[in-house]
C-alpha cells in the first residue's frame, strides 16, 4: 500500500511538473528540474556524489539524483539578493510619524557559474546547450538580480517603528513580502548629547513567493549607527553605517527531475488498482530501456539550505521637507564559508547597491 501511495503521489507531481514546464517563464525564473545528476550513461560522474545512488529509498531504479550542491549555491546567492536593504538612518519616523517609499536594489551574482546557467529558464529563442544530459540551459543569465518594492513604516512611542513591504524580482515570477520592527532606544533623549550618534536595532523577515517548487525566507537582524547634519537650515544629510546578519532558509517541494517525460503515459496504471502499470515493454518498449513506472522515482526533494551571511552597509540618507532620498552599498564582510560553516565552499562574496525615494510625514 505505501508503494501504491508513493506511485499515486509521484504521478500527480509528474503531471504538475509537466504542466508547469509548458507555461511561459521569465528568463531568470528558477528551473530546479535542470539541477540533476545522471546515475548512469555517458554524463554520469564517476564516482557518483555521496547520497546519489541509482536506487531510491524504496528500492526503485532512478535515472537522476537532485544536485544538492548546485541547489545550495543557487539559494545562497538568491537569498543574499533577497535580504532586505538598510535604507533609513537609526531615527524612526517618530511618534505618530509615517513614511512611504519606493525602493530598489541590485545584487551581483556569479552568473557564469553552472548553477545559474542550469538553474534558470533563459530565453528559449537564444538556442540551447547540453550539460550532463540537462534538457536545457540558460546561455545568457543576468549578471545581477534587481528587486523593487514599496514599503510603509509607522512610528510609535518609545522609539519603536513597524513596517511592511511588497516587492518583485525583475525578469522573474517571484514576489516578496516583508515585515519589520525597529527600535531606537535613545529616541527622544538627544538634547544635550548631540555629538552622540543615533543607534537602532531592527529585525525583519522577507519571504519569497511565486514558485511552487521552493520556499525561501530570509529573516535578518541589523544594528545601525547614523548622525544627521543640518544643511543650510532646510534639509538634513545622514551618513549611515550598519552591520546586518541575514539568515537564509530555503526548502524545496517535490520536484520532477524529468519534466520532459510523461510518467503517466509510460506507466498507464490500471484504473481501480494499487497502481500497477499496464504498458508492456515487450510490445511497446520505452526509450533507453526504461521500465514502466520507473520515471515516478525521478521526483526528489532537495536538501535544506540553512546558513548566515554577515553584511556591512555604508550609505547616506537625505531629507528636504517631506522628501526622503537614500542610497546604500552592502557587501559580505568575510567570505560566506567563514561567516558560516554550513555555507557552500568557495562561494564568492556578493555586493548589493540599494536606493529609495519616498515621503515622510
């Protein structure tokens, strides 16, 4: 019975995966089905990576394993790019204050790497290549990821500020929503100590949605120091220095590693039975000698990704009446593997440039 349930679940996943592959995708949409390792044939590595075997946990033969290393690298870079930027000084909007802004940031990625070339859709009209038997490859992935979002923040007593945001990653189907809370512990106690910079701590969570094959959440915590300077009595310029810790949590759903294969047609299960395949390979053979029902074993869940990035943020915020402008530059303080032993090995440092324009009342 468990075998039958597994076949039924895999059949549904296979049908969903096949349908999804026929829907229009943006060039930088994630394509996890391409992150796969052949278990046999000319493209199979020798030896196979640890945890990758030709037999699955139920004893069924499978043609591919999930490429967990490529997946981890892809999510590590996407997670860094999805971390919320620091675009305000330590001061909050103030008791009863209100801020609304349009924000955007550009983050560099290792676009020439295998995980970005295989792990994103690409332009179907740009031609294709093969890599370890992959059904396709993005020949020209973007060199940077661009997020845009709208944010709203409201000030409260005792130096607290709450905010929310809605964002979109350009050239993809991915969206994000975020919640944040900031506390400026010395808010309202500045008189007489004007030489001391403002201090604030902020906690935020950013969740990425829009792709049914994976879930990505990036909680973050940052400490900000800033000091406003009055300019000609009509405006203020505020240098910003912040240290941020971004925690990347990525999980995959059940992914069909062979979206180009119709698992249901290859099996043709008998209605009303426990999932017995009716296709006879002797009279109606399958390509490459596959066995009816075998393709159901090519559905997989990638390993969890859990690691932390430490970023330094430098920037400036300007104010003139109700207008607010800001720009910051963030980068890895140390190589990712030095910040967290769970990070992929030799992952390059990343950078991010952010800017915002808004109104404060």
